[in-house]
C-alpha cells in the first residue's frame, strides 16, 4: 500500500465529517516581507508597526490575504487533490488579526455533497477555518469543488447542497479590527484623504497600474503558502496538458488585484469578508494584471463609529487596462476579465 | 473626481514645500534575508549579529542600500510619478544605523525648481529624508527629476537651482558607525586582510564576478521597496514603449555593484555617503552586471582612530567584464558602462 | 597585488591546515520563509513553533539543509573557487538544532591531499564544520574537490587519501533531536500515519510530484546561502561555456528532492546524516525535478525509544517521473537521474 497521499475521492467524504489538515504553520516577519516583495502591497496598517500602534493595534497585523492563502494551502491535499474544478467560495470572514509569531492550523467540515448526474464526479462543500495557537478561529470560509468519484458505476445518493449567503451581513463584520483611534489615522502616511464617508455606492475606480507576473514569482508565492496543487509547479506535465503551461494559483490573482487597488482605495486597510469570488479565466506567466472596483454597498458597523464597511466588486483583467471597466456582458464576461470577486472592506470614518 | 493618485506635476511644487510620503514601513529580518537573496551581499557586519556585537554594534544593522531603497521608494508616488527622467542624486548621508524592527517614514522638501525653456517640463530638486520611530533622521539625500508641466502654455517663472556639493566633506561622515573595537574586527571572518591603510588613492580594483538579472528578481526587489514606478512592472505597456521591455530600477544596479565590490573591498562595510550617481544606460533582464572601483580619495574621520573613509568611484557595466576598467571616454562613457557612482566607504583602520 | 580573492590552488593546501571561512551569518525567520518559498517544504516540526514545542523542541528548528547550504556556501571562496569538479561529500552529521537568531561560522580542516598523475590538478579533502554562537558544532561533513595546480611542472608529492565511512553508524545519529514526547506527535498535523515501525527495508516510494526550476529561484537560493560559485550566476560567461547556460547549485537539487519526499516520508522530519551524495548530471532552469526513495536500512538509536532512523537512498531525476524507480544501470545510471544521495532520516516511533 502506498505511503504517498492519494487525496480524497468523492466517496471518501461524508456530511458532518471534520478533517484536520496537515502542516501547521507559524507565520513570521519573513512571510510578511515575501508578501510585500511578491505583490508590492502598501496599506499602512500592515506595513508599519508604528502606524498600526498609533491607531490601536498591538503591532502591524499580517495581510489578510496572506493568512487566507496559508489556510487555503493546508486544505488542498485533503480537499482538492482530485478536484476537476474549483467552483467557488463564499462567506469568508476575517475574525481575529494574525500577527508574526502566530501558529496556525486548518480544519474543514464537510457541509454538503451532491453527486453529478453523470456519475463521474460530485460537488463537495466544505467550511474551512484557520485557528491560531490560542484556539481562536482567525478566519473561516466555504469552498466547493468538483471531485472525481472512484467508481462511476456506483451511485452515492448524495444530494445535499447547503444554503450559502450571497454576502455577509454587516453585523458579522469587523471583529478583526480593534477599536481604533481614528483621529490618529494619518492620511498623509496612509496615502489618501478619502475615508469611508467619501465613497458612494455606484462609484467605479480604475486602479490604473498593471503588474506582469513571472513563473518564479507565482511559484514562490504558492510554495510559501505550502499549497501543493500540481498544476502550478510542474511544467513537464502541464506542458503536455490543456494549456501547455503552468496555471497560476487563483489566489495570486486576488492578491495582485488587492495590491493594485491601493491606488484608489488606500484607506481600505482591511478585508472584513470575501462574499464570493470567481476565477473567470486562467492567468499565465508573462501576462499583465490590471484591476478596477465598483462600490456596491456601504454599511456602518454595529456599535462602532471608528470604522465603516464598503462592499466592492473587484475585477481583475489580463493584458487589458480597466479604464472602460470591463466586467459582465451578455456572453458572460468581457474577454479580458480573469477575476470577479465581492469583498467587504473596512475604512476609517 | 478620481481617487487614484495622479502624481504631482511641475506646477504642483513650490520651493520650501514639505511632503510627507505615504506608506510608513517597519523593516525586518525578512527584508534583510530577501536583500541577501537578491544580491548575495557578504559584508560581515550586516550578515552576523555575533560579528556586529563583537565590534560594538548592538546587533547587525541593515544594509545601507536597503534603507536607501525603502526611503527612495516612498518618495516615488509624490515626486517622480510624472517624471520624464531621473536626473541625479547627491549629498546622500547615512546618519543612524537602522536595525530590524525599526519603523521608517519619509519626507521630502522642495529645495529648487527650474522650468525648462521648452515650457513642457521643469526640474524639481528635493531633499528627502528617512526618519525612524525615535524621530532620528537615518539618511537624507538630494534628488532632481525632470517633471511634466500640466500646461506648457503658462510659464511658472521658476528659476531656482540649489547649490549642491560635489562630495560630502569627511567631517560629515561616519555618524552611523558606533565607536568600534577594531582590535576585535576579525579579518578571517570579514573576508580580507586589507584595511583602510592598505588602500591608495588611484588604485583600481576589478571586482571580477558577474551577476545576471532576471525579471522576477528586479520586480521582487522593487516591490519590496514599495517603489511604484510603472516602468519596472508592466510588460503590457512597456512592451509597446521605447525599449520594448521593462526597465530595471536603477537602485537595483547600485546594489548589485555594491555586492560585487565585496571582492576587493570586503572590509568596506559601510556606505557613509553617496556623493553622486548617474545611470549612464539602462539595464534589462537577462543582462549580466560587472563592476570595478577606483579609489579617488582617502580621509581620516574627525576624532576617530577606529575607522577611516575611502572615496571610491564605483562603475557598473553590462555584458562586459571590467579588467580594462571601462569608464569615461571622449564620447562620454564606454558603451558597456551603465552606472557611475561616487561613494564614501568606511573601513576599520 | 590584487585585493580580490584569487582562491586557493592545490599547492596552497597542506594536510592539517585549518581555514576559518569568511562571512559569519545570523540565520533568521526571514531565511526560513525564503526556504519555504523556494522549495515548499512541509515538515511540521520545521513549519510550526507550536507543533515543535508540543513534542519537546524549544521552537521550530531551521530546516537541516538550509543550515547545510549556508555552511557549505561559506567554504566555497576558500576551497572550491579554483575547483575543476566537486567530487563528493560524506559523513555529514547534524549535531545540534539551529534556531532563528543563531549566528554561524564555518571552518575547514584539510584532511587529505592527492595530486593527480597528470600533474595539473589534485584532490583536496576537507572536513568542514558549522559552529553556532555558543561554540557548538552544529554540523560537520567531509567534501573532496579536484583543484587546479598553479604549476603543473612542479610535483607536490601529496598522496594522502583519508579513509571515509560508507555510512555513519547509528550510534552517531540523533544528537540534534531532543528527547521527544512522541505521544504528542500529532499525525494529522504531520501529514501521515506512517511512523518508523511502518517502513521496511527494501521498500520503494515514488514521491510522485514534480517541480520545475526557474533561473530566478536557484539564483536567489544560492545567493541566500552566500555561495559565490560563478557558474550559477553569470550567463555572460556561462553562455559561452560548456553548457551554454548557468548550472544550478547541486544543493538546490537536494533540497528539492527532500521537499518532494514529504509525500511518502512526511514523518521523517529530520536529516540526521548525509552518508554520501553524487550529482550524476547537471540541472538547468526550465527542467522539472522528480524524486523517489528506497529504504536501505533501519536502526534504533542508542538509549532512545522515542525516535528511530531510516537509511534511505534518495534519487532525483529531471523531466522524468519516478514510477519505474530509475537509478543505477549497467552503464552507470538511467539517463534521467541527476542525484543519488544516501541519508539517515529520523522519525517518531
């Protein structure tokens, strides 16, 4: 019997099953530096301990997406090693700030299973969470993936689809942000005078800049997250595959779009939630990523007058600037669009 | 009105204006590791806490150029986003050592403005400084850039050019170096027996080794410095531009030349000043950088017998070894030269 | 007289000579993050402080091979700058765990010298060791390299070859592992239920996954180790050389193979010894590395019932999966093989 990980097939999952994922991870200042080097993120709260302390953090927290990617990476060997497709994610809440030195583990619970009518595959729904060394859940999210069956001839009867929220409610947001001294939020240092009150629903922002991705960059990022999905690393195999080249981890695109969004959303220092996201088209090395945002909702947070939340639709494109705001069209999406994601962001008021 | 940063145009500057730059930055051991991985620097003082402590530092300071690049990067969105050309820098002093954990901010004062006769552009002179969390200025330098005017038809009348020193005087040097126990400066560990007394004015040193640069490397470096200059990152746009490819940040070349200079200047552990520098030609990925130095002056430091200063002319070339010391010629520079910089270095006596 | 390092020639060495190598190095969390980003290593003990503490470490130690590469890198300027070939290494013991913050220095003793019959070269045998800031030897190993003579016409008479063990004895192993609370060794977190008792001599494990290497990756790795061997960095020169391209540092291949071996050897968290290793063929950027292992011996460790040792033969190939276990054949090695190494690994019992 092989000692290598065969991954789980659709028949291996059951609703209610809890999977503790391998490779616990201490996140460090080294990870934060690499994250900056990979994406060029400039949000002041995550960049400077002094700035973070001046407004009420104990020190600069790690970038929310760095934490997301590390937790996500842990789930890959158990959840998606035999996945045909990563279908979506929803309801991702950032609950507790993560600081250098924190040790994270990841767990997933199977919350739904639905066999496809062809008998060859099924959809697995999991709620995954990241937990720190104190036992606090730092984030959780739902993901669903299409997974191969071992035996297409034997039906499983699984037909359970969980109900998922289109977006998190504002009263579920902001737990990861301490009460801030927003009078000390220095907008010269943060890079923009525009606070929560200055944005309006319906406003569109072209983030202007473009970033070209190299193979070494996305490979280093994805390994940093200890994400083992083979399609990102193996040119020998992928060169003979569908695309003829390595596929870039979708989370790399989200981080690039988020970093680009600083230009126009400089004070949106925290992602409170990822309501949902869709990788509309693949990204490959040598291509250039652009991004734009639309403000789709705005909410005060319960019992807080220091910060407020903006719900934005953040799109990324490849090899196409976003001055015309390319998004959905009658055929689905404009051809340049590669990412369509829906976020709640927190800004000072 | 756009919330993205339009950058400043020539008309937006006034002499005496002080600009506090965005994105404060805590520098860490992670940044130091990346700096080593990007350039392969081997100076013992910056490489080992134990070595640094043995001679009188509290711990290993960060590489001087890492600090320079981070401060420089902060100034880009305000000073040079609309620059046509980065014309030069001068009078850069390293005043206080920077250690992992220090939080830096950057400020610039406009010290000169001169409109060009064509009316389309003007030269902006700024003195930029980096400040740590204690309020100490860790470095300052003058930079001048040619910046676009918004309206070529309306003259500004600006005609103020600051006087700049050709080189810093020796009595302005060495503040960032604590009084050292030079008897404990272990030259086996530092890599060379040659101290300050062993170098002579007029001496030339071919640093021998060559280093080829990859796109992923200079992009990671430049993002680590949170430098947002678009020409370094966007192949979609640059592919259609003057060079057909991304331009490597000039500071990357300085750091490569400095790291190469270890072979011949191993004990020159500290850059006390950058008297001036000129990027003679652009560098692109795939090209190989070489370097050589000429000792052009030598100075004791006031009231110090532990260390002395060497003034060197450090040249970098591309795709050309430096055994023939390529530098200036009648036409300007030998074709292989890409960098000509003038430094004060500190060595043990 | 040149101040650049000419390296040592065969005539410069004498048996018994001790060389203290330049560039002491403090290893940090930043180095650990880069190591993860470069290889994607997933062993729980090195990945998580919380996991390491739960079994008896003071915190997560650094990856054994990161320490090896850093010590090895220090020896290059003195031992192998004028090497024609790196012939082998043997008897490498990991003696003390290395933690972030430790400061390392490296020393080599010449233990053998044998001039080749052609008079042009000789073989230099050194025992190199890495020492931490407390004076503890953290690892040592023997390496032998073929080095050029300055003067082929003058024989040196050197004819001393040290006797080297084929493998370290089990009673020499395990010093770097504290007594562990193996009941707390959580195999969900470590990624595999298979402990020492579950492996059998003769067992073969295909590690399945493949990893493609980029120029930027191996250059960053090799510079991180401050390894100055020119063939890894200088395309200008190497482009005209034997291979027409840069050669990847052999240690990079060992680290890739070790990281791939997690899939099948997840609980083999520590390399106790490298009995020997051979770089059968060169690796170049763009090629994909695969690996497989054979268990060739098994040993309890003296007076320890917490952990045991497996001796494995770890092979790496390029552009060839390992399902058929490619290794030695009548002609020497199967053409895909690039690395053949012999390790003692420690696992919980």
